[in-house]
C-alpha cells in the first residue's frame, strides 16, 4: 500500500490535469461546429476567432465549453474517450474473436513487440560484449567509448531513414530487420555504460584477494566481476527495453509500414483520427510498462537467488 497510494495519487493528478486541458484545447473546433449548427458565437466566424485567446473564447461562450468534451475528432480527447477507443481495439476485438484483425491493437502491438525483442536482444548482446572489451582493453576503452557517446547525439529520427535505405541496398528485405537495428541502436548504449560500471565495481582489495588464490582472469570475471555487474545490468535492461520499444515505433514511421503501433500512429495522423493515435500511444505505454515489470520481477528473483539484499 505504501507504493500503491503515491502511484495512484500521481495518476489521479495527471488525469485531472488532462481532463481540465481538454476544454481549452477543443474550444475552437467546438465553436466551429456549434456555429455551423446555427448557434450564436462570440465573435462570429472562425477567422475572427483565430487571434482570440482560448480563455477569452471560453469566457464569452461558456454554454459551449462542455461540447469540447464530446467531439468525434477532438484535438485532445478525454481520458474516457481514449479508454473507450482502447477497449474497442483490444478487449472488444478479443470478445468478437478478432484479436488478430488488422484493426486490433493486439495485432499491431505484437508486430511492434516482435521487432522490439529482437532489437533488445541484439542491443543487449552488443552492449555486454562492448563493456567486457572496454574493461579488459585500454585501447578499446580509449577508442570505443568516445564513439559510443558520440553516436547517441545523432537524432534517431534522422538516422532511421538512413538505416532503412542502407538495409535495402545491401539486400536485407522486409521491414523487421531495419526496425530491430534501430531498436538495438537505442538499447545498446545504456547497457554498455551500466555494464562497464558494474564490471569495474569490485574493489581493488577484492581483485587482489582472487590473485592470492591464483585465479585466472577468466575466473575473476566469472566469480567476481560478472556477479557484481548483475544489479547494474538489470537497471540498464529496464531502460534499454523501453528505449528499444521507442526505437521500433520510430523505425515504423518512415518505412511505410501498415502494421505496428508506429504505423497505427502514422495512419491516424494521415486520416485525421486523433483517437487512433492516442489509443496506439497508450497501448505502447502499457506494453512498455509490462516489459519493464517483467524485467523487474526477474531482477528481484535473480538477485534473491544470488544472495543480494533487496
């Protein structure tokens, strides 16, 4: 309960602020619809209202403020509208036996999850191998780490189309591999940095103790450095899985994909359906939360088995 109460308090505050923001965000389209229906609006004409602040419009047209909470295509939907759209594209689809329909977010979520997991696996592997090389080789440390840091300054939105073009040029067919590469690009850096910190966490006295036992470098790695790095690794994995999901969604935008949460967001933007965009965003957030929760449970179980104190 000590954890649940603060979480729900913050959640209620966010939902409350969101609900209050709906009125100023939707007042202009609500007034346009009301005016086309014959209502008297102050000032008259959408062009005249363009330079008037939303607060003034709400004050002068108080009777029409509530209409902004029930628009079919709102600029900012209410939490209830997003929840209803999310249910229609998930739970309702399952109830109808159409969970894998292309109109279902379960189907699109699975497409995104598939590439995310492959990218997460690739990025984690590269991050761990790079960290081991950095810790055991000063040359690699001086050469690889600066480039790893510099690589994160390149915007992924600009890099994603380049990766897709290069993948096509080298004969990599399909959209799954470029998305996994983009996902791995965002994932490997937190794993690399955390694993370097974890592998270097044993003190010099602990390393000297193993030397007195004539332990080889590989034995020191397995018995001391690797176990000491596990808490750092799980922390990085929770950051990396969320970053991998973001990378996959970004990778779906420039590919012209018709499947996946990123494609769902892009299609919703092209056809002017904000509810489709918001429901896909919330589906992505729920998916990220579920993945992080799985890793958190795995972390607690693993550390408990290893004898770490919680």
